[in-house]
C-alpha cells in the first residue's frame, strides 16, 4: 500500500442523518398507515357492510333476521343450495384428479413439449368464465356442432359442470404444479434402495407431500364454482344456482338485503376451507430441507406415453373449446351461414357497451396492474423488512389475507352496500373507474402479495441492516436495490393483475356505470340479449389481449434477466 | 490486504461502553445485565456457543435490536436510543450482504451519498487499494470469490470512516484454508487503522488469533473478559475452561492447605490455588507429562486406554489407577510415542497446572 495512504481522507464525509431518518419515518410509518387505510376502505368496510345489510330489516330490501329465517327455510333456497353443492362438488371431483395427473405429467415425467402443454393449460385464465359456456353452447347447444353426440341438450347441470371444469382447471393446476415441483431426490433414492416400487414410492413420498395441496385445490375449485355465475348464466338454463340468485337479487330486483344474505352463505365455504387449509399448513410445516436435491425424472416409455395421452386429451379439449369460441365469433350467422366475417366485431352496431367496454377494460387492467403492483409490492416490503410497529404489521398481514377467503361476488356486493351508504363521502366513487380499480386490486390482493413476499424473502435479510449502517435511507435502498432485484417478480404480479382485471366479472358486475362498462360485463350483457356471436367476439378479444400482454410481459422479463445476467448469474444463492 | 506501512497514520479510534444492557425475547433472556468496555482502537471478540447472546449484543450496539434496559456509549455520545443511521459504525455481516445488482464501486460508494462525485471516486479507489482489490471497480459481487467479497464488504463498511467496526462471524462463510490467512490480514488492517472493533464469533481459534481481549459469553452473561492468554491459562469459570480449549476434570476433597484428595491420591496444589473445600480440579491435556524423565511432583501410575494420532502430536486417553473409570486425556509429541512401550505409564500433574473450581 502507498505510504501516504490514510483512512480519514479529506475530512469526514458529510452526513444527512437527520434527513434520512425523517424520510424513513415517513416512508415506513406513513406507508403502513396509508396501506392500513386503503385496506380498511377497500376490504374491511365492504365486508362489514355485507353483514350490516344482511341483518338490517329495511323494507323492500329482503334483509333482516326474519327474512333470513324465511330464506333459509324456503324450499326454493334448499333447491338452489342443493344445486350449487352438487355442481361444485362434481366439478371439484372431476377437476382435481385431472389437474393432478396433468401436473404430475409436467413435473415428474419426461413427456415432450412441456412448455406448450403448460401454456395451453393456462388458456382458461385468459378469458372470462362465460367463454367456456359460450363455446359449449356452440358445441352442444340446440344448434350445436356436436349436438348429435349427446341425447339431451347441454343446458343444465352438465353444461355448468363442464364449463366450470374448464374455467377452474388452471387454478387447480397451478396449486398442484407448485406442490409437485418440490421433490427431494434423496428420498426417492432411499425408497428404491429399499426395494420400493413406483407405486409404493408414490404412496409413501409423493402423496404425503402433496395431499395438502390436493385439499387446497379441491377447496379452491369448490369455492370458485359455487361463487361463479358466469357459466350458469350462459349454459344453466332452468338449472339455477345460488350465485346466480344473488346476482339476480341485486342487479335485477334491487333486493340488496337478499343479495347480502346469499352472499354470506357463499362466504361460508370459502371461510371454512381457508381455516382448514391454514390449520393443515401449520400441521404439516416445512417438509423440504435446504439440503434437498432436485428430483429429476428418469425416462420410462410406458409411463411417459400414458401421461402424454392424458395431457394430449386435456389439451385437445381445451383447444376444441377455445377454438370453437374463436371460430364462432367469426362465423356470419350460425348455423345457417358458416362463411367467415368480422361482423360480430362491429360492436358499435349492437347494444352492450361495444368498443367503449373494451377500451375501459384495457384502461382498468393497466391501472390495476401498475397501481396494484406498486402498492402491493411496497406494502409487502414494509411488512417483510421492517420490524418496528409490530401491531401495525400484524393488522396489515391479517387484513391482506382476508381477500383470499372472500369470493369476488361477495366482495362486489360489499362494495355496493358500503359505497352506496347514504352519507358515505366515498359515495362519489360509486360507478367510477377508481372504484373498479380499487375493487379489482383488493380482490386479487392476496395472491399478488404472496408472490411479492416470496420474492422478498429470498433476499438477504441483512440488506436493510447493511443499508442502515451505511446511513442510507430505507426508501433509497428500496428503490436502488430491492426493486431492481425483484423486478421479475414485479412483472409477474403485473401480469397476474392485468389478466385478472381483464377477465373479472364477479365483482365488477355490481360496480360499473354506463360510462365505465367493462368488456367482460359486455360479454354477459350481449349473451343475455341473445347476441351470442357478439359475446363470443368480445370474449375472443379479451382472450387475445390477455394472452398478448402475458406473452409481452414474459418476454420483457426474459430480456430483463438476460440484461442483468452479469450480476444474477454469479450472485450468491439467497 | 496491504497495510504494512499504515501504522504511522492511524486515526485514533473511540472507546465504546456497554452498561447493564438486558434484552429478553419473550421468556428467553438473551442478554442479562451485560457491561463491557472496549478501549479505543482495541479489537474485542465476543466468543460463545450459539444462543449465548453475542449476536444479540452486537445487534443492540448496531441499533438493529433495541435493548430493554441499559445504555450504550460510543466515544462520549450516548447512542442507546439512536436509530442505526445515527450511530456511526460500519458492519460486516456473515453473509456480507453485498448488493448483488450494484458493482463493487457502487457498493463501496453506497454510504458516501451526498458527497461530491470526485471525492467519492477517490474514496472508492483508496478503499479498494486498502483491501487490495484495485481494478475490480466494475465487477459485480457475484463475480468475486468469497474472500474477495469479504474484502469488498469490509471496504464498504469502512468507506464512510465509521468510529466503530462491527464484525458478525466474518469468517464463517469461508473455507478453512483461506480463513486463517484472512484473519491475520483483517487483524493487521484493523491495527493499522486503529479502529475500535467488536467481533462476534463462535470459533475460539479466530478469537485467539485476532483479539486483544475476549469476552466469553454464556446464557446472556459475560463469563470472563480478558486477554486470550489469560482466558486460556486462567479460566475464570468452569464454563470458560470447558469452552476454550480442552481440559480434564478431577473431583477432589481438600485435606490440607496444600493438598487435595483425588480418588486414592493425594495431590499437591499450587500455593495460589483457590481455597474451596471440595469441587473439581481442572488441568489442560498438554500440561500432563507422560513418563517424565525428570522427577516431578504429583506422579501417579496410570493405564493407557486409547491413542489418537493427530499428526505432530497424539491425544492419549488414560485412566489413573487410583481413580478408575474416569477417562483423562493428555497430549504427547508423536516422537515420544515409542517411549511409552507398555500400556502401564506414569503421569505427572504439575501443581501449577491444577486449577481449583468449587
């Protein structure tokens, strides 16, 4: 070292301790309080409003204790409830095994073309739940293409079950994919060294490790089905279900109290499964140790062929349904004139919202994606990486878990009740884009936040301590280090929020005004008005927009990873 | 790291004082009324098993945990209630916590915000020179070896000229071969800068190698605070004796001012040995001579049970004939092995090496 080298160089470097500290207090405490306020207004108050509305016996609203007793004891309610339960249980019983096989094929076998199958399986996420229903009408309806294959027409129980099965398949698949992605190769080596065959290995290693996910998937499919009215409204026919009844009570008959009561009933299965799932999770704990070795499947001809057949069958079904929807949107006049045209895309000539709805949807989805990911990620950061304000952290954590247990239909009803309250200064928001964005963010909050939390937990827990010791304010550290490292996760959250906002109908159906009508709502309205071709066309537009933006963001994420490869590649494993 | 000539321009460090600091986590007492004085420019190691409170103490000093009671002073400033940013220390974490998306240069400059650009560039260059990594400015942490990453983290911690340097298990992420080398280098650099340093470690070799003084901690308390030599030669408590180095324990009953009864033996004790009427005697393995050539005090017959070869020396497990069933160890040079011959030996336990614990 040079002899004139001295540590204190040109005096002490000037410091801005007090300003940094003040800024951090605003960033941390202010940020958390703001988040608490947002969550209270967007999640807690609407939920409370449901209970308030359900139990207040105002005239003509159909609420209150008396009405509740009448509702619960009425034969009509029993019929609706029975239908809902039958449909939901059937869908879950069909979807979960299929999704398990599909996920197993993708994670534990060596079938070719995994990326294609995976992409195709996600198709139902990209479109509103009405789309499978519309496609089924074209396939098996009274004038359906394959009408001859079945004895009765599709409207009714089986139509709903099929449509919901397609709609919920990717949701179940994603849970099972992530459960099956974790496997410790050492366990399988140990099993085979003790002479266990594949069946025994499955029973003793794979199944115990995934049965909790199977339960979670079952609950999710059940809840999604019982609260969805997109499919029943299209292919239900005379077969009525509870979700549709709630929708009709509020939108058709302005019976808010009755809607709230049914909303509360629909909240029960979600709350129940949420509780049991949380309990199971605690029971199971962490099954993967840090030293686990990644499982790599070995080739096996018979196994791979069987699974490929299953995967092909499922993908073919999905392709048939979605292809049918796209095709029917291009057909001039089903079934009499099968020549192709873009007539159904001339939305301006038909009722239901048209291009305005599409533009609104894109705006809403963009706002949801950008604002939502910023708020959710920053909130997750503050909760994960700052330790002071323990009570506040706990409150935020609990509040942000609530939306997971609340179906969109129920949340939407809550918004109607809360923001319509006479004297609520927030009433001005009713029917505006702001409220639609807020509701959509709140609805999809939990999943997005879990993605953010997972990404944040992979960062070195000492980063913040290091930044503080260097007298750097936390907000600067967040912007300079945390956000760049987590950018792929952030893009993932954006994609999820965008697609969800494009396709959602459950909550938005109660909140739009003629100026803020959304594309998915337009699908529902056009189908209601008998314009099934227009509904198919709008669904197709939503599908392609969602898929296009997803691909774009995936591409951006890949480019980003390539550009930052210099530091990501060699970065010490977190 | 290059610091051969740095002694001439040391910056006088500041003393640090810990006064009666306590910290509880629920029912667990992590720190129990701990006090510690670190002199200016001194390197003190907090040594102890995991869960002894050493890391909690470091984090309290850093302001990353808040103590329940007690006070912390850095120089003449009371920093007990200050935010981490206001305390003026640099810290080197076990994981280094280098920001992976920033270059080496940007990492080191991280704590220099607000200064003019040329000053920062000069400072970064000087720091890299100090840790011997000139030319790595544009690299990312992931492109460096573990040892190099440690140096960058050290340069980053030192760049804002803090008054105190905190080291949290700095060597544990390195493999054993580079560890000793880096320990020596880090020690030289610290000495040449004269910066007051507190290091947490569970590795007694590191502590012995680097520290001016060692505070051995157990159950949230400082058991002994002394120089490495004192800690080894005169452990203040049975825990310190047990935790630092190897040792033998012999139960005894005092039968006179100068002698103790151990099993069927009468052992002479040093004049300055404690006055306890009964308890345990402690003796380092290397203090025991096996088949001594010269006449010594406290000679007793014994029988070899097992000999473990350790390269330049051997560890011998034996039993005193008058204290059967009680295994003791001694260390002998490998060249002395052939001299042992039969399993029946004579061992000498010099009075000066027998320490009395009640």
